[in-house]
C-alpha cells in the first residue's frame, strides 16, 4: 500500500494545528522576546517557519518567506495578518 506523503502530512498538520496553537501559547512570551530582539525594520526579509501566534507578533513592514505544509495554518494567517508580506508555500512532492 503506497501512502501519498504530501497528502498525509497536510491532513495530519491540519488536524494538529489547533492543538499546537493551544500548547504554543505557553511559549508566546518567549516568542515575543525573540522577535523583539531581531529589531526588524522596513525592507527586512525573514525566512521563517511560522504559526499564527508567532507571525502575528512581527512588525508588519517586512517580507516573510514561510515554509508551511498545513494549508489551514497559511489561510488563517492570511486572514489575520495585514501588511507587506509574501507567503511562499514550499512543498515536496514524492
């Protein structure tokens, strides 16, 4: 039996996203401190693995290039985030 890995990962990550977001709230304070430490300014580019909790805390005048397999995470982020950004979805096809 052959498993489509990309499809399986999308299903799995979409199902686990709400659980991860709940657990991730524990780390919100530390994420904010880390982001503040970057001192991002207009024109900066960020290559980042992100979740809504992390991405929404960043200054909105930068360009983010994100690797995401959970399409629900990306669509939620786009709905929540308004600013100068570009999201590139990188997936590996088998």
